[in-house]
C-alpha cells in the first residue's frame, strides 16, 4: 500500500487471534452476502433457495424460532448484519463455520438453479473466507470444514491431508479430525486432549501399517524401521515426542498440570503428528 511504503501507516504484522478488527469483520460479512445472504435472483421476497438456509440458521444456530425471519430479503439481511456486527470475535467464527455448510445441509443437487452443486458452493465460500483471513492477518483458517487456529498454508495442507486420508486409515483420520475439533473449539480450546488425539492418530496409522493392532508407537517405529529404513535422527525425534506424552509429566499422565499445556504445545504436536501420518501413508502405506 502507498501509505505503508512511505511509513505513514503500518501494515498488519500481528496475527489476529483473540479479536477481529473492522477490516476482517467487513470481509467476512461480504463473504456471507456473496454466497448465502442474498435473493439468488429469485425475488425481493425470501425465496425457495434462501428460505431453508435462513430457517437452518435461526433454528439450529441461533436457537430462535423461524417466525422471526423477515419476508423481505433486504429487511432480513439488514437485521442479520446488525446482529453480526454485535457478535464477539469467537461468535463470528461460530457463525461463519455454521454458514459454511448451509448449502450442503439444505439444498439438494439440482434442486436450485442458483446453487447447482451445494458442496462445491460451500467449498467456494470457505476459500473466499480464507482469502480474507489471510489478507487481514487472521490466525485462523478453514481446515476440514472447521475454523482452526493454524496460520500458514503448509500447516493447513498438512493437517487437511491427515484429516482426509483413505478409509484404510479411518482410525487415524478420526483422531486427527477430533484433534482439530478440540484445538479449534471456541472460546475454550482443549489443548491437552488435542495432543492426546494427535498422538493416538500416529499410533493408529502405525498399527495399520505394521499389521499389529496392539503395537505402541515405540514398537511400531521399530517395525517400520524393519520394513523401510528410517533416518536415525528422525526415528529418535519421534521416539522422544512419544516419550513426552508417556512419562510421569507427560500429556497422558493423570497428574498433569493442565495449565502447562498451551496453544504452542498443542499446535506443534498436531502439526507434527499430521506430518508423520502423511509420511507413513505416502512412504510406507
């Protein structure tokens, strides 16, 4: 930006994690209007495409009755905009996350001329949201259909890949999906159990690959080494990470001090475990 180059203003440098500024809020509202909160070319009244989306939003997200919905599109969108701009930062992400599945939940393929492919429509919405999240330096992105506090494109790709691996590794996939859910829970994420689910995902994929349903990660790494050599430093690193979760002060010990597990710990383990699962599936599986 011109003013940034001259030093008159400063570009955003700090990730928005526990707040949403006006620029980001405007961008997210724009996404809602572009994809869901509009008349879809049907009429000035709430038509057959918008109606089920609004009813779902009122009844299942806001927990209000559908008779609060305005008959006119302009009136309803104005009312929702007023509400949107009063929401707390995490409530906005709740709203965006819920809206991101609206077409898939409420419209059948081919049912609406305005939304021919509901799942693709939702996915395009998520991509549009991610554009504004990145532009406005938000610390969140869509991962596996949920808003999660992971900021770089490589991190998002690693976790998304692990959360969508094939049915042969359904156990690992489920653990990573649950880890993402716990990590991204707002306003009170569960970092301790995020780590537990992430490391359980690693155990699960190792058990499938080795054919030993009772193998621990340590045993599994030894069998992986026999099947296909691993770099010594790499194997030692995974052994030490596993030890971190197992020893007396580790994440799986019942006496752990919950206050010692923070976002950095959980993010590191989620990313590391996701990357290792992807490595196992691609290299050995």
